[in-house]
């Protein structure tokens, strides 16, 4: 069969050109969005008197039949038909005859493909908000179970100050909350309809874009037809949001890998989320967080790829833009894979409270608190810092920790020390002394958990309100 656009041509397309320019191998993933868009378009053509009711019925039934074929795996996608749009149109014409050719009235593949991608991302963004809030729930659950678990907090990967494990987990919950809010915000721009823009200038047919938008549950229309078909900002934005999500997951991944090493032994990931070695029988490897860490790179790559693709591209549609899809599909798949695994992996993770506490007892992470102690007794902080530095050095040289020193030893460094220094130095007290908004004191962390639970509830409601069936 000749090409749908074959009229102007006198020669067959070179086979290699056909293969090089075709996108059907990957844009098949837009098949159901393409049908959804076409169903609304044809209904609008009917409503506006551009097609007769019987033509609308025939085309609508035909589109359902094509959809059915695709669902049953009976669709015969052909590379000669280039992309998903022309494959579906050809199958429609095979199904119902030449009347199928009326579907493309008042439309171009340029506004069609953009619409498909808006529909596709809209669906996935809502799902990602759901997956992110599931992960928050798993983290909060662990946080609640670890309200008495203290570990050294790190800076420079050196033990810094004791913190509640819950507080540490809530830091990730906060990052994920920003990720959720970014996705929710992007939804406004994703849920904007390009359809009706035609190739770039609009159409001479008396179409009703508002009607099509209402059928497709789009909240907004692109206001400028040229912008409508040229814009891929919404995909760039999604890839940037996805990059940040992967960045956050990769930081958590890194910590899970470190914490599950024998050297740390702070946590143990469930057997179901680890893999073994083909040679070393003792091994239990944290492959999931390692792979998430590794796959972060490809998502950044897709962001950079699309930014570069769009840079300096003249308006409106250019074939270059066909390259916007694979990175987007791969990002959706990569993100979905990671998020799906993370929530159950966190939920089933065992936390080794004893080892965390041992690490706190066998370090100097309560040193700042001795300084604060002296400050409370009237010494300037800088002077106190100097005194404690000397005490720590003394401890290191004498193989002792701060809690091992006697009051007499303390007094040799400064007369302001009293018996209550030993109370101030207890890890629980060190943690609970950080009793300010956003601090690690148990009371503050409990309040933070309640706040976070409200956010999770809000996200769940948002997901329900934005799920289009
Ligand atoms: N497969 C094309 C793409 O994804 C569809 C739009 C084609 N438009 C055109 N004028 N050739 O970009």
C-alpha cells in the first residue's frame, strides 16, 4: 500500500530511510493515548457538524476495533507506516474503509503526537505521586518504630552528632515531599491540550477545542498554536523532576549500601531484596540500591539529551522532536522500577539498634554538647570549643571516650565542670537537647511525623482527584 502522504511523491522511499525515520518501534507505547485522542477528536468533529453522525459512529467503532486488536496483540504495525499515528490510521481504514480517512480532518500529526505525550505523562505523573507517597509511608513507619534508635549523624562521613534514626529517615521524607510537590505543580502544564493547533497555524475547519479538551479532561488549552506544537518544556520538566527523585533515591541507596556493610552493620535488607554471588557463598549483595544508584545516570542523561535536542530548534515542529520519546519512556520505566521496589524494601529493612548505639557510645559525637555545657556556664563558645578540643585529644591519647573521664579529669581542663556533665553527655539527652523546630529531639520528631502524615493524606487525596479512568 502506498504512503498516507504519498500523493506528492514519484518514487518509493529508500528502505534505509524508512527504517531510519520510523518511530513505530517505540511510539507504540502511545497507542492507547493515540486512540483516546482520536476518539475525542472525532466526537468533536461530529459535534461541530464537520462529520456526519454516521461517519462519527463508523469511525468510533473502527477505533474501538483497532484498540481491541492492539490489546489482543493482533495489530500489524508496519515500519512503512512510520509511526503509531499512521499505523493506527491505516488499520482504521483497513477496518472501516475510506471513511477512516476522514479522521485526520482538522488535525496534524504534530498536534496529535504532542497531545499523546501530554496524556501519557499525565497518567504517569499521578502514578508517581502515588508511588512517592507509598515510599514516604514506608519511611514514616520505620521512623515510628525507631523513636528510640540513636545513631551518629555524619558530616564528611565522620561521626558528627548523635541523632534519632527517625530524624534521619524523615530527611528523606522531606526530599520526597518536595518531589511530590514539584510533580503536582508540573501537572498544570502537562494537563494542557495542544490538539487543534494543526501542523502549526491552526485549522480552517470550525473546530471546538474547548469541547475536545473537556472530553479529554484537559484543564487548559495551549493559547498559541505554534507554541502548542513546538513545546516540549513539559517533558524537560518531567525529566528534571525525575532526575531529582533519582538523585534522592541514589543518596538513600548509598546509605543503605554503607549501612548494610559489615563495617557499619546498622541495617539488614530483607533477603527478598538482595542477591547472592556466583562464586562467594557468603555474599548477600544490596543489588537493588546499587542499581538505583547506577540508573540515576541514565535519567540525567535523558534530561541533558532533551535539553540539547531542543536547543536552538526553530519553530515549529522539526523531525528532531521525534527524539523526545525514548528518553521519556525510559525515564518512566526506570523511575517506576526504582520506586516500586523502594517502599517494600524500606518497610522490610531490619534496623540494628544495638550496633547504632554502640557506634554512638564509642565516639566523640557528644563533644559539641560539652562545649554547649560550658557556654551555659558562661564561657564564650569559641573558648569552650578550644577546651573540648583538648579534652578530645586527651581521650584519644588515653584511649577513652568522653563518658569514661572522671569529674577530676574534666576539672583539670576547666573548673566549671560539675557532676551534671555526665547527664548532659548521655546520648538520649544529647538528642533531646536539640529541642527546636526541625531538631532531632524525640518530641520534635514525633511532631514532625504527625505533620508528614497529613502531607501523605493530602497526596492520597490529590491522586484520587487526578486519576482519570
Ligand atoms: N512520529 C512523529 C514524532 O514523533 C510524529 C509527528 C510527525 N510530524 C511530521 N510532520 N512528520 O515526532
